[in-house]
């Protein structure tokens, strides 16, 4: 049975994929809300 032999690999892959999707969603949301620095430290409150 293929599913039983590779279950741990499938679970790890699913966890990594979920973490990647959540990180990308967070980056996109921050950019839409204007919370990203954009590399211009003159306009970034986090760099002052």
C-alpha cells in the first residue's frame, strides 16, 4: 500500500506547503496594507 509507506513524507510535505502558503499570504496582505518597506529607508518608519 503506497499511502501507508509514505504517510510521514506526505504529512511533512503538507505542513511545509501550508507554512509556505501562509507566509506568502502574509507578505501579500502586508504589501496591500502598505506595511512593507519596499527598500526605500527614507520613507520607512521602521528604519528611522
